C-alpha cells in the first residue's frame, strides 16, 4: 500500500482574507482544493483566531497581523501566503518555530506602484490638487506660477529594488534625471546613477520617492533633519512600508 504524506486536497481548508481576488479561489479549486473560504476584510483579535481554527492554509495581504499568539493558536496551520511584497505582517520567527513556511509575491503590484508614483509626481509638480480644489469652489486660475514640467527635474529613489528600479525606467521616459540610494549595490537601469549616502540624494533631488521595506533600519529614516536637507519646494513621496 502506497504511503500518504499529506491530506487529500479536497480535505485541506484554505482561508483567503482581505478581498483576495476570486481568481485565486478558482485557481485553487481547479487544482483540487475544494474548501476555500474568501473574506472581504482583514480580521484581528479573537475574530482572526477563531477564523483560523481548523484552517490548513491562509492567504493574507498587508493588513492582517499574524502575530506569535495568533500563529500559536492556529491548530492546523501549515502554510501562510502573503499576496503582497512584504512579510512584515507575519511574525516570521513564530512561524519558523512552528514549522510553517511563509510565502510572498515579491513582484506583485510593482508596476502599479511605479505608475502611481509617476502620476503623483506629475500631479504634484503641476499643482493639480490645489487647482482642482479651487476649481470645485468656483475659481478658475490659469496661471502657471509654481507649476512645473517633469522633464529636466531630478528624481531621487530611496530603495532600488523591484519597484524602485521600475520607477527608474518610467521616470527616464518622462525626461527625469534619476539618482538612487540603496544600502546594497544595485545594477542601475538606463542612465540612473547611484549616490553614496541618503544625504547626497536629498540634497540633489526635486522629488524624493521612498521604496524601502519596513525594518528596524528604515523606521523613522525620514525625520526633521532629512526634510531640512531636501531642496526648497521639493516633493517627498512615501508609497512604501518603511519610512
């Protein structure tokens, strides 16, 4: 008789939180996983602990916090899937001690974030938010004072990983000069140029965009001293977990 080292797929219970797309459940069902539950929101506290009872696999995004107590209370959990870039919302040490592997999606939404940043850069340099507010209040100011084209400005990217490097490519296509700072050596894309320190980047950039993970090293990395080191009238964007 052939030995079996796993439950049959149709007996494995999977919980997908935070509105993970229905296509994920459909894909799992096509692979033979029949017990898939989707929840539109994040869960916390007792609700999360209760929902994980009897669950073998859980899929989350960035809001659900799988802390050590939550992981320890999960009686059958054998895998955690983070449908996002980071894993800081999971106590990785607790998962390791429980023998539970944690997976993430390091390239998910990277292009979406890069495009979002470019949209924000254009809107902020052209002062669209304040002009829109004025227009909705009945005003109409055609002046271009303090509104600037993107072309020729310098973009400083802090963190040249999957998102930062994609932003670099898009920014050059817009005519921006790109510099970047990272604690690790990273191969530049296009004409992007690395700088030696964060202070170097802040002093040269018209726009500073943060793309760093949330770690002890990145916590509070931008404070009063860093903001004072930036150029007058420059723009600071944070679309990252760390800051």
